[in-house]
């Protein structure tokens, strides 16, 4: 008879019979314990949860390679108790030793939910699992549910199963065949797992579960877990503009936003941190760094310095909502929802664009000490004067270590640019069909080029506003946008669907903004 000893791992008494230790037992799923899934969502298993047929439930290590199978499963007051057998393979023997050493001391489960109840507790959606298909139980050292513990490890010769005398040779042969089939199935699964690991990973297509924004909204209203997962994944899509790894409807939503952000597109874009009401960043001040040819070996290299200062930008919320009845959400065709969500998306885009315009004009005003004097009011400059201004601006930008960038102008300046003439001949092509002599402007797109310099009109800017903007001068951080939906007022069978996001703006390189102003 094997010698039995008791060891304590993380406060849990673990019974271990001397031997190979290939049989383990414990609580695979605790009842009454809750875990956080993501912000605003939690999960727990109901005491009467139906786990389906567990006779084919496999055992894995950290949800990776298969190392055995579940041999018994019993629902008790505190959770689903299981007994599992570990196969005599390299991975299995490693797992046996790690369990014996207390490294792998817990269980984690892989399952497909089939029946789930949802209830609200404050701002948290609690998903209560009522029925699942239990695919696997994994031995792990980092469980989602802390009470999912391995409580025993035994020799294969000391099981809790009662073995009846083998009286029927046919039954014995059948059991032997079933055992061999189980072993063969385990080998096939292990081989398939190995092959899958060697295959290049297929890129995850974000939003591929839904055909349109309306389908996504319906799934979200129904409390679908996948919809909440998508909302979390899509948080930073606007800032990354990753249209290459997204579904067509997702890419179209991003393009819809970008097409209405003529001024916001002058800002560098980055994702906001997940938390915080303010964002800290560094501003570049002076830059006298030099790189020159070394005169002779051993001589001192040219030097200089840059000045950096710490600053903060306020994180603000932008959003709006539309009230839709429960009947519209559940029974209308998807295009009706698409239309409502498109309107909300455009409204959100316009709100952020307005904020970008306000921040740009404020940045131009704050950069007054960098101004470049012009021989006349900006709106009155002629073709020859513009040539001189651009040359002088390029020289000033070079002295600051900046690029000339885009020329941002107010409406009156843009209007005068379109009408510049010399000897009665128009110099700017505004039709899109002729040959330009000085440049071309799109009157509907309020953009253009003059002497190879990009031009952007800034609606709402003060008269005679003009400034060259280095591409790295302005920064915009954003999270959220058209894929972040919130639903309220469910008790009244009404849903206030809001599209919302967060954004912060800052001037990170003040030397990269060169305002134009007439000589006093």
C-alpha cells in the first residue's frame, strides 16, 4: 500500500499518496464567487448550472496542450468537483511534478455559454451562467476564480471508483476498446494542437461578427458577451485608424469620422490611457542640437541641447444620444438602426472637429512670439509677396529644427488666395480641370496647395489668421468614438443610445507653429 502524506500549498491541505500522482481532484468551478470580465461587467456561475455531458471534457495545462481528461464530475454545494486523470506523456509528467511542487495548484475552465441570465447591480452587468458546454478544465497557477483549487493528488492505483469483478469477457473487451479509442483520440488531439501551434496565426478581424453597426447595436441590446468584447477592442480604433485589420463596416465608420475632420487631421493622433482625467506630456522648447563632421579623430564633436518641459492636458468627454424604443431595437430592420447610428457618429465627429479647431486657433494665438512679419495684411498679399513669405517661413522653420508643414488660414485669407491674379490672369486653379500656375484650391474641400505648400482653411478662425503648422507641433489623444454605445432607461422600454468618446489636445512643439502678421 502506498504511503499517504499531507502537504500545505497556499493554505490548502493537499493529500498526496506516494506514487505517480496522475489522478487529481478539486473544485473546477466554484459557486457564489464573482469575477470581473471587463469594466462594468462581471461573471458568476449559478449553483444549479448545467455543465452538460462531461464524459468528453479534456484536461489541459493553462488552456494549451492537452494532458489528460476529466473522469468524474459532481455538483456540490460549493461548486463543481472533478476528478481527472493525467496521461503518461512528457507534458503530463511535467504537469504531475508541477502540481506536486505546488506550482500548478488551481483549475480554470474553458466553456461555451448556452444559457446566461443578466442583471444590473449599480453600473455593473452581472452575467450569471445557467448552462454551459464544458470543453476543458485546465490546471494552472493563475486561476480566474480563486476558489477553483486542486485539493488532492493521488496514485493511479488509488482511485475513488468502484471496480466490479470482470465477469463478462465481451464487456471487458468493449471497455478495453473504448480505452484504446480514448488514448487514440488524445493522441490525435495532441497532434492537431501541435500542428495548429506551428501554423501562422490568422489576423483577428475586428468586428467580423456583425454585418453592420445596426447588427452590433442589436447584439449589445441583447446583452451579448461578444458585443461587449468588441466594444472593448474597438476603444482605440479611431486613434490608430487601423482599417486594414477590420471588417468593412468598421472601416467605413472610421472613414466617416476622418472625412469630417479636416482640421483634426492636422494633429498627431495617439490613444488615451485607459484611466485618468488629465494626461501628462512633454513639450519641446529650444533645440540647438548639431551634428557635424568630426574634424580629426579624437576631436570633440559638435554639441547642443534641447529643452523639455512637463505639461498636462485635460481629458474631456464628447458625445450625444438618440432615444429609440425597445420595439425599434428588437423588431426594426437593421438599416433603420444604421441610419440612427450614422447620424450619431457624424454628430460625434463634428463635436471633436470643433474642439480641434478651437485648440488650433488657441495654439496659433499662443505662438505669437514666433510670428513672421509680412509686408501687408495676410488677406491682401499678392503672388510675389506670397513667394517671399514662404521662403522666409521655410528659413525660420529650419532655424528652429521644424518643418514648414501646412498653412492654416481663416476663411477670408482662403477666399483671397483663390482670387490671386497677375496682369489679369488667375494664378490658382479652382476648377480642378485646368493647369495651375501657382497652385490649386478645392473650394468644397477647403484645402489645396500653393507653391507646393499644403493649405487648410480653418472655419471660424479670426480674420487674417494664417500660420504654418509643423506636422509634429500638435497632439490629439482620443479613445472611444462610434463603437462606444451606452443604453439607458430599459425600465420604460426606451433606450437612450449614446455615442461617446474622450479626447485631449495639446501643443507639444510650440516652435513648430509660425503665425503670419503684418509688419507694425
